[in-house]
């Protein structure tokens, strides 16, 4: 089941979406769905990262480089 929503875009954004649709052959709806999925995934990642930071800091992981050092 899907739900229909309506959004308003300013003219430059609507034109950029139209051009991307023409360039890629994807529908405007598919591009918007992908953008929403990516936004939500990024938000979830950032939320989880924020929750984990105290545990990581306690274990000595203060930067991305600390993590890369140990997993490389």
C-alpha cells in the first residue's frame, strides 16, 4: 500500500528535479522517494551515533581515525 502526499517546491528546486528526472530517466516521484529514504537513513545513523558516543569515548574512540586504526 502506498500513500500519496503533496509537496510544494520553489521554482529552482522544481526545475532541478525535472532536469534530474530527464537526465536519469527516473520519475520525479522515484527521485523524491530516494531522497526521503536517504534523509531518514542519515537521521537514524546520526541519532544512533549520538547514543553510542559516550560508550565509544569510554573505550578510547574519540575520532573516526581511532576507529579506522583499529579496524584496518
